[in-house]
C-alpha cells in the first residue's frame, strides 16, 4: 500500500517502523516527518493541519491509507475532509476528536455512557477555580480544557501553583478542576471502526520529568509494556483488557455513535486503578507517545491491515491482535530546559553506536539535519527502545544504548521500569 503518515514525532516514527517491519513493500510517505523518519520514509513538505492540502495531496498521489498521528490535525478536521473524498483515513473526525480536544466534552460523554471517572468542575474565571479547588481539596488537579501538547495538567499540593497553572490557560478558555485519584496508571489503546473496538496491549508511561516521579508533568519520559503486575489484581492482562473493553471503550464508542459522531481511529484510554475500581483519567484520540513506542514493537499482526480495517469500517472480520512475549522499554532523551524552555539546535552524536546495541532501535522525536550532522529541534528529542526476553534485559539494553548518545545538557530518567524489574 501507499500510506501517508501525518506527524513529526517519535510516535509517528514508531508507526512507520511497524509498517515497514511487515516487509510487504509499503510505500511510506511522511508529512512533515523529521530527520530520523527521513531515513525510513519519503518526507513530504505538506501542512499536516490543512484539510484541503492533505486531501489534495492524497488524491494526486493515489494514497491508499492516511494515518493521522498527532492530535492537532484531528481537531482541525483533516480526517473529515479526507474521508469525504473516499480515501480511507485512520483518525476520528473533528466532532469525535473533541474527546481529546475538550476535557469537558470527554467528561460529558463519560457521564452519558456510564463510564467510571473522577468528579470534575468546570471553571471559567479565577474565582470559579478558587471555589472548585477548595471544594475538591488537595492534591489539586487542574487541566486545560483544550489541547496543550501533553503539558496542560498539574497535580500539586500547593494551592498557589494550582492557581498559577489555571491562570496560564484561562485566557484561552475554561479549565477543569478534578478530583484527585490515587493508584497505578495504565494506558490502553483501542482500534475502532465506529461500531466495534479491538484492544491492544497495555503499557505504563512516566509523565513526570524526574526520577521518582518528581518535577513537572511532561509529554512522557518513558514507558514499558506489557504489565505483568496486572496478574495480581485482575488475574492477568487479558482479564484486565476485557474489563476495560466492556466498561470503558465499548460504552464510549456506542455513545459517540448514538450522538452522530462515530469514532474511527485510535481511542487512547488513560486509566487509574483506584481502591474502588478502574477509572478513566482522560481520553486521547490518537496513539499515545511514548506508549506507542513499546506497544507496536510487540505487535504480531500486520499493523497496516488493522489500520485499514478500522478506517474502512470492517473490524468485525478481525480477531483481537496478538502480541509477542517480548518485553519493551523506552526512555526519552530530552533537551536541557524541557519542558518549560527547551534549548534547541544542539548537535547529537553516538546514534549509530546506540542503534548497534542488540535489541535496540531509535525513534526520532525532534531532530533535523544541519549539513552532515543531526541537531535537536525540540524538547523531547529521541526515544531509545529496547526489547528483551525479560524486563531486566530490555532495560539494560535501553540504558546501555542511551549511554552512547551525546547531547549537551540532555536529560533523561534513570528509573524507567525499575520497579517492575524489582517486582
């Protein structure tokens, strides 16, 4: 197939690597991509957020499938326009993408569908925020209602910090003040064709910048998959996935369909395992980053067939995707100053040595070529992904490879998947 992948991050690189691993002779185009993606796919100078431009290009190039990676093109309605021209597209339309684009919309859908989640209060003014955080109490959870590149959430015991976070986003619209939920977090992806869902394998990511879950929230500093500790609480991964499919994914997809906004694409459920059961923290309308980097390398079924089946409305013919017993761990290398003020333009070195470590590959997040060398162009720069037969092996490979990479001021967590190794 000729496949157009929209986006420029490590998530899109991971999707492209999974498509190429099929050895099916796919022609992969990426818009706009990055330097690392450019080594594996043909880069296209195209505004991924422009519905007309994407549709025109896909038509002219006879693209068989469009895969939308990040959230911005979804909220911009790219999927609607492409789909209206008869081109299969993996990604929900603008209305359904509100599930990620508006926290308030997502809460309303969950309430209507009977999906378990925490209490939330919508606030439009500083006074309303103050009243809401005092009502719900500490720790304070304040979220931007709209898109915020993974950095719109604060969880803090400090009232002043919670209010300052709200002040940052109130000029752009309302914020949500939510009940604090305690417990381990799990990310679970579902493919949806608008009527049915197929679950992938769960993962756990690490949102805080520093070791021990310290520092500010980020877009994600690492992840691992599978989650063997689900055995103790749910009797295994399959039982957990069945529960979330039945109580979360299927009701939400049915509710969106009933409202005339069918969800076709990737439903990301951010879950927390509380003492009173599994609850939804948030939904995203696309593959998560960095969880995609550890889920897709373990996928046995051809990704292209699954994406096309969902985009074409034919998941009823597909069995639940199978996953290898392999373990995957990824660690994010970030620029100095990330997430508040990343310092960019610094050279990268040692990538070939890192990629030569057995079981390791690199997913580029924000890189560009300047002359004959790579430079970092954003906050999260690279994902180092290690596969192994055990968590200890996958983790050792990942960090050994990371040790080869040179980036002045670069930062990364040293404790990704450490607890599961100890467990």
